[in-house]
C-alpha cells in the first residue's frame, strides 16, 4: 500500500483528485489534510469519508505543529500539495492571507515531509507564475517567472521554495503548472461557476473590462490525470505544464454559458476591470505529452455542458454557499462595480 497525503483535498481540484485516486488506485490510502477555509467543504466527499482508505485531517499548513501531528498519525509515503488560497481577486483584497498559506504553508510542509522521509512530493502550481502573454506565443517550462498578482507572486514564491528543497536537500519534488480548471465542485467565486450561478438566479453577469482576456480552459478531470502522471512518472526536480489547448476570450465563455443555459445576453454587465489583469494565458504542454504520455481529453463544449448539469443538480450546495459569508465577499468585490453609475470596463 502507498499512503498519499493530499493537501487541500476539501477544495475544488483536491476533492476531484481524492475521488479519482480512490476509484483508480485501489492499493493507495489517502490522508486528506485541509484547514477547511471558506473554500473547503466536505459535503461532496460525504460518501468517501466513510471509505476506510480515506482519512480526513483538519489542519492548517501555516502551523507546523499541526502538520507534525498528521505525520505522527499516518505513515505517509507521497505528498500531492494542492492546499492554497487560490482566488486572484481575494489576493488583491487581502494579500497577507496568501503569504501565510501559500508561502509559509508550503515551506512548513516541505520541511516536515523531508524530515519524515517522504519519497515523492508533487507541488501543484499555476501558469499564472509566468505572468501575461501578448497576442502570440505560449508559456513553456522555460518561460521566466513574472507573476503579476499577490496570488501568483505567492505561488511563484512557493515554486522557488520547492526548487530550493530539491537543490539544497536533494528532496524528491516535482512541480506542475496548470491553466484554468473548470468542472464540478468549483467554488462559485471563479468565472465559470459564478456566471452559471448568477444566470440561474437571473442576476447580472459581471464581465471585467472588455471581456477579451484569454484563458486556456482545462477540465479538472484532465488536470487530475496529469497530476497522477506527474506523481508516478515525473522526473525529480522537473516542472511540467498542463493546459487544455483551449484558448478562449472570457466574453466567448460567458456567452456560450448563456446559450447552454437558455438565457439572454441582457444579463451581461461590463464592469470595472480587475487591477493588474493578465491579458492572455496559453500553455505549451508538449513536455508533459512527451515525457508523461499525457494529453487533455475532454472537449470544452461537452465539459461545459456537464458542468452546467452538475451545478443545476447541486443548486442547494451553491445556494448554501451564497447565503453565508460569501455574500459579504460578493458585496465587497462587486457591490460598487454593479451599482448604477459605476464605471464601465
Ligand atoms: P480551492 O480554493 O478550491 O481549494 C483550496 C483548498 O485548500 C481548500 O479546501 C482550503 O480549505 C485549503 N487550504 C487553504 N489554505 C490552507 C491552509 N493554510 N492549510 C490547509 N488547507 C488550506 O483551490 P483549487 O482551485 O482547488 O486549487 C488547488 C490548487 O491548484 C492550488 O494550489 C492552486 O494554486 C492550484 N491551481 C488551481 C487552478 C484552478 O484553475 N483552480 C489552476 C492551476 C493551479
Ligand atoms: O490560470 C490558472 C489560474 O486560474 C489558477 O491558478 C487560479 O487559482 C484560478 O482562480 C484561475 O485564475 P483566474 O484569475 O484566471 O480565474 P478566474 O475564474 O478568477 O477568472 C477567469 C477570467 O475571468 C479572468 O480573466 C477574470 C475574469 N472574470 C472573473 C470573474 C470572477 C470576470 O470577467 N468576471 C468575474 O466576475
């Protein structure tokens, strides 16, 4: 048996990875470490919480003693590190939370994992560490790091801490950098679930700026397949990019969603832009294809329809989130932008 520690396993990608590992790796046990911040929620894992191969541990990576306790309780062989503060807009409002979880949290986890003899450590990072692209070109693993938001700067810092652990201590770590994920169980602060939830409620859809910023969309299932491939077959010290090979302007994504939902474009609202908004991301994932035998499989139109179905079927989950602390965040983030007379993009 291999015991895999997944951090952030109550979040969007982590919860999808937990379910995937339990289904596809019958000889692995999972320890799921998560602080259960606003983004962490065990509802969707209710069935797997009863699985004897899955142990949930509530712990905060910024507190090293709490990580030590988890390692005392379980014989951990491998780590997939996903826990992080993940939303760019929140990082603009409150950057220090990102330094605490993403930078200090990663260093604490690296130190404990190394001292406890962890044999493989996958650090899950983002294409945002590369900064922004013009109209041409794609990010490769050699693109210099040039993060532009407090979120991406904190992730770039964590990438460099992982690099240092490999270089200084010979620690067996691998880093992956992925483009924008979508799919079931994404917190409704992110573009696709926010637009689905607002459209279903007949509320305005806030498009930042001119809506022509480009993101490279990948289904979370394809990302999870890549994470397993990197964990099992990646070369120590290497970085692997994952992307969906699906570049789309935000406005196209939002209009496509309206059409899938059967709603009209009168719901669109062009609102003041995100400060420092990166214009275009696009990933060259040829290294992952060549070395890991990985490629994105899910078509965006099919994946988007399935995602819309998931959100329709889990309307109670979304309503519960949107009636809690999320309301205060939404007011802070969008109240001024959506108010009559607020500046257009
Ligand atoms: P998410 O916000 O949905 O989930 C993050 C999880 O981490 C939550 O369950 C939260 O409770 C937990 N967490 C946060 N701080 C913690 C701490 N200090 N200690 C323990 N747990 C803590 O995020 P996500 O979208 O699932 O992203 C997961 C990872 O993948 C992140 O590292 C993110 O940077 C990276 N990533 C995300 C995307 C994307 O499009 N969502 C793309 C590329 C990379
Ligand atoms: O590229 C990978 C990154 O993708 C991950 O590292 C991050 O964790 C993840 O949040 C995501 O970052 P983005 O900032 O690209 O995602 P978000 O869903 O917040 O926004 C996608 C695009 O849509 C971006 O150009 C901003 C725009 N947008 C977003 C929101 C929430 C809007 O126009 N309106 C909105 O209300």
